[in-house]
């Protein structure tokens, strides 16, 4: 796979360089005016005051947007050691991403709200978009971040403009656009723990009215877990990403952009045991002790070894394209976006996580995911310089996600195929009205209709099911912003969110689940108060947001009692959540050499009503697991994956060493308070931790090149990306004094300290 991917990346680079010479002689085409596309400002320096974002689907200065939106630049990503989507939470404190053995089971949450259900068609509460185009399948996002211009994180419900998959917020990955002059960018990295990567982009004009950009990236890392069964390193990844754009500007007020992308990669899986009791026995078989089923492995909190007799991995391949038009209609502008995306992922898992040669030790899972999506969006934008301005739009999409899975032969048996499809239409409007020059009223609304259908074929029980449902829903938001001065404003917002109906297509789907019907929509109501301020000639930025959001009909796993007296453990509507807190974002430019940035979040997220939650593995009555069937009441409990405190602080110091050379000193500090990965489960408790990253190097004053040597996790602090309680695989229900422990971890990229070198070129 390595040779194929390397050849693909080099081929794309050769194509870009072949296009380049002819472009050098061409003049840059003029840009269309007020098209709603983001201005190509340099966000390489995180301290710039005039960062342009598209959070409201028109280009605006981030300080004038009355939303809780943060912008992360490539410089911030590099200093924090972020090269993969799963690590973005390191630089956006309200965002938490919990990795899993397969990307689709990972959890993305904002302000403590995410989705932990594993159904085929269950949407995330946090949408992920690339260049304003939504990704249909969460696993599609979990890859490298090549050629990123900036990352926009919108916190709180964004359903009015972005639809049903953004009930808690969204992450918008903005890639680079064609440039007016010839530019070549290249980056490379090599680390002490065998990570190697390179990416490039070549952009410029092909003619007076056509510009292009071609980019590619290759990254490989063996991982930080050792499989003692075969000596392989696992927990790593390998990927090729290719992307290209052509932009045609035939007139001053018209532009057409065609973008295409392709990804091909794989990740290996290794989940070390970090706590196993001496009385643990695989599937309760007396002879299958820990020493027998994973020989040589010593389960401790520092363990990085596994013993698996089946190679667990995920292989994926996919691509997509979009066509965007921007047309001036007098004073108005019309924007259309049409997109297509497909994705295929194969997952292979050692279900028992051991190397035992017995049938219990050869329980494996084989599966595939496939996703397909078409979208169309059209929006009409009024001029941005008028007292009353608006965005009027319509959106249509078709999405289909299918799953084929086979698991066994001893426990957790599965053999089924299923898919869920969704067809939706929506219309939306948002308007800004300057009531007086300093006072702006913003109102928006969205009306959407969706039809969801599914098919499920259970090959084990020779049964097949199908059904469909539809729903029409409205969301809205209102904001009042007052400008105290050109650099200080405050706003108050009330917004609603919506996450659509779905079906619980997982292993064990049966007639009872079918009769229970679809899961009702999840709805939210959000109140925010924000202050955006800049001082000292915009060298100091201080933004504060207070938020209070209520979610009802929360979609989560629970116990559902049926009219015939039976019950299901299934995805359903479980109750309510309240999440509230404070977010602070600040940056400062001190002289011309020192840039400081900080982002802080205080979060209080609790279940207001969740009285029939599943018990965690080996939970007993004394710890809250009661009733028949056994369940626990989580009402009043802190939401999982919701740290009370989280922050990121960064410094970039670049003093002049000579007339042609600057030094570089970068410091990044990440802190997260304690949390639970599963409600109240002591085996999935992650204590508070801090991680420091340090970089030292040199750069050309205009950043045409840069070389930085870095150390990530400077003080070698161990923490976990996720903890999984698998005690039920290693014993029966415990008696008094006979509790069984078996806990596994997903290790983060920086579980151990590592160093490396980054090289960047920009011409």
C-alpha cells in the first residue's frame, strides 16, 4: 500500500508542476465582488485581526459575527501537534473528540453534546463540512488535514443555516483556493517514533480568467502499540489525500469553481489492557486466565502491548466533488453548490482482543460501510453594505449509508446487512437589519421535510424488515448585536436546534424494534450572551461567550419497555440534558515578534432526565444498578465526555537573528479536567492532565521557509483517548467480593513523548 500511495502523491505533484510553468507568465484574474465566498486572507498568523469566516454563509470579519465561532490556523495546528482530524479538540476547548477502534464509533461533541449511538443512519449532533459541503458519514472526517486554510468551529445549535445534523454545532474545514499569482507550498515531517509525512500544493493562474490549485499529502505512522503475538506495531495509520480546484472567472461578477478530492488509507487497531483483575477469565472459562489469553502482556496504566491473533484494521477509500457557482445579478449575488460524495470502509476486528487458540479466542468481526450522498444548495445574497441584508436559500440532499457485518462464532453473534436512506428538502432565510447604525437585529428560520427509509436483513434468524417515516420541522434563531465602538460589540442570541428521526439499525434488530417505530427527533434551545472586543490598535483580542442550552428527547442507548411486557436495549429518546458555561478566546501581538493565543472553556453539562440507562459492565446494586431489567438512573449526573475545564494556551516568538533570519520558539499548553467515558463507570474515569509541546527553529522573515525541531508531550504525561470496560467478556456477574475488572484503552498519538522536525516551504 505504501508504494501505491507514494506513487499517487508523486504523480499528483508532477501534474501540478507540469501545469505551473505556463501559469507563471499569466496575469492574475480579477476577483468577483461580494460573492459570499471567503476572502483569501492569510490565517497563517493566528494573531491577525481581520480573519474572514463564512459562518453565516457570507464572507464576514469574525469579530462582527454574532455567533460563538472560533478560527484555528495551520500555525496553531502545527504547534499543538495536530495533523489528524481526531486531534482538533486539542486547539478548540469546547470540542472533544473521543477516538474508537473504528472511526464510525468515534464521538464528536461540542459543549458536552455528541452522539454515542452506533446505528447505521444515526447522525452526529456535530456536523462536519469541507468548504461548506457536509460530509455524509462521520468516518469520512477521520483522516489527515491536508492543505487547510483554516478550521471554523461553530458552537451551539446551527440548524437554521446548516440543517438537521448540526444541533450541537459544526466543524467547517476550509481548504485553500486558487491564488492570483503562482505559489508553491510544501511541508514535511519526520518524528522519532517513525512518523513520516509530506504535503504540497501548487496554485496560480492558468490564464487571465482561470486559476488552479493541486494538492496532495502522504502520511504514515506505525503506531504506539506492540502486538506481542506477531511483533507488529499497531494503532497507526497511513493515508494519501489528493485535492484539486479549478476556478473560472469569465467576468468581474461571475465565477465557477470545480473541486475534486480523493482519499485512500488505512488504520490499525490496538487496544491495550490497562487494568485486569487476577480472577478474570475469558468468557468465564476457568482455564483462560490473563496469562494464557494474552501472554507477555502486563496490564498497567502504562501498558502499550497487546496479544491479538487477528490483525484488526480499517481500510478506506473514497472521493467526491462539488461545483460552486457565484453569479452577480445586479446588486444581488447568486451562489449554488452541487456536490457528490462516496466512501467505502472495511473494518476487521479481533472481537475478543486475545491470542487464545480456543474458539473463545477466535471471535472476530468482518464488516463494511458504504456511503453515498448528493446535495444541491442555492442561495441568494443581498449586498453586504446595506442597512438591510439577507440570505435566502434552498437545500436538497439524498444520503444512503449501508452496513454489512459478520461476527462470531462464539459470542456477540451477528450476520446482517442493512441500510438507511434519507431524502430532505429545506428552505431557509436569514436577515440582518441595522435598526440604527450601532444596533443590528438578525433573524433566521428554516423549514425542512425529510423522509427516512431503511432495510434490514438478519441472515442468522432469516428475517427481513423495512419501514419508512417522514417529518417536517422548523428551526429559528434571533440575535441582537450592539456596537459600542468599531472594535467592541455585544450580542444576545436565542436559537433552536433539530436532529432528525432515525431507526436503530444495529445488531439484534428484530420485530419488537420495528414495532417500536422510529426514534423521535432531538431538539434544543440555546441562549447565548457574547462580547467581542479588540484593544490597543487591535493587537489584543478578548472574546467571551456565556451559553445555556437545553436538549430534549435526547437520542441515546437505554432500556425501552414494550406493550407485550418485553423490553429492548436500544437507541431511543431518553430525556433531557442541560449544558451551560463560559468560553473565553484571546490573542495578543506583543511587538512584532511575540504572538500569544488562549482558548478556555468552563462547562457544566448534566442529564436532567435519564432514569433508565444501561448499567456499565459488572455494575451492582450497591453502585446503582437496580430493577428488572437492571438499569441505573443518571438524572443529575454529569454528561460523559464533558470536562468541566479545558483550555489551550500557545505562544509563538520569532525574534530577528540577522537581517535575513528569524528564530522560532513555540510553546503550546493543553489542559483538560477529569471526565468519564461511560456514565459513572470508575473503570472509564480519566483524571485531569496537562500536555506541553515545545518547538525551536529558524524561519525566513516572510515565512518563505521554516525549520522547527519539536518535542510533543514534553513531560511525558500519560492519558487516554478513550477507555472501554470489557469486563463482561471476562467473567459472569460478580458476587460479593468477586468483582471482575478488564479495561482497555485507545491510546492518543502523544501517549508518550516524541520529537521530530517540521519543514515548511512557501514560494
